[in-house]
């Protein structure tokens, strides 16, 4: 499931959010400016409480300016839909 292209201005980007409990791994590919995709996976989370502030992706330093980030979610698992 590809999310919308996101345009940003700066020299680095991080994708931060909430991880909900579930037995499945969360995985996504992150692409900046049409370059090679970087895959990142978040392990299964047991328990009943979500975790805020999970860093799903952080880019390396970028040239200051306009950039495009594309996120392609590759796995959420049936218990995290």
C-alpha cells in the first residue's frame, strides 16, 4: 500500500508514529528523491498498550532543499490492519 508522495524542505527527515500491539511485523520501503528504497521493519509488539514515538525511518543527512519521500507499506499483518 503506497502512501501519498510527501514533499518536504530541509536536510533530514524522520517518520515517527505510534506502534500498536500485534503479532505481525510492520514493514515499509522508504524512497527519497527517487533513489534506492530503504526497507525498515518494526518487530511484533506484545502487550495491550501502544508505544508512541516509534521511529519508523530516519534519513541520512540530505542536501538542504526540497525533497520527496515515498512510503510503500509492504507488511502490516492481519492483526494490524
